């Protein structure tokens, strides 16, 4: 797709996450020196801006869907580990059929093991970052829930009228839903 058509197809379009929830709209496009799409900027609720790489976006007739970076990374890791596993099996097969020398087999096997260990480290780093993000989300969920409970408590105790409770609920619950 030409940069002009791509720009027309993307700018101003709504963006949803992989679960169908509205995230915002595309307000910017990043291109490399060759004019190829590198990523997009999405204006999200609260005037925040989310930057997403080209591999994270999927253009469909109805929506532009954004896949989280962690999901793209995990799919890459799984794919690369699968390829490494198949290569080791193929290498074993070549060795068993005596189609390669033992020294060459050992050298290539060491390279495959090194690649495997590198991918395992990458996977562990991704898992650690996901655990940290999960901790942040749990903390945010807890805070939002406490804010809502305190508003309800204030209402029940007479410190907050129905209108104020509705305002509190309407401002807290939309932030709480996407995190569930």
C-alpha cells in the first residue's frame, strides 16, 4: 500500500484492542527513511498517547486492532523456540543417518543450544516484565475499588448525596472495567 493510501486508511480511525475494547484513534504515523510504516500513535482516553509498532496493528474493514507488544514478543519467542527445536531434531536425524561428521554435529548443536538459551533468557525477561505489569494492574484495581467503596460508604453515611455518588461511580467505573 502506498504511503498516501496508508495514511488515509489509518489517520483518524478508531483503534480497538484484541478484546474489542475501544482504545482511541490514530493521530500519527511513524515512517522510516524509505517511507515504510514503522508504527502509529494512538490518542487514548485521558489525552494519553500510546505508540505501537507496525507489527502490533491489524487493519480490518471495521477496525484497526492493536495487539499488545508483550503478545507479539511472546509469539516471536514461541516461533523461534519451535524452529530451534525442529532444527535440533533434524540435526539429530542427520547424525543418526551418518550424513554429517561428529565434529560438525557437535559444533552446530552448540550453536543451537546457545540460541535456545538466549531465547529462554528473553522469555524469562518478558515473563518478569509481565509479572511487574500485573502487579501494577492489581495495585490500580485495588485503589480504584477502594475509591468506589469509599464513595459508597460516604453515601451510606450521608456525607455524599445520590448525585455526587453517581458522579463518583461514573468517573471510577469506566476506569475500573478495562482492567478487569
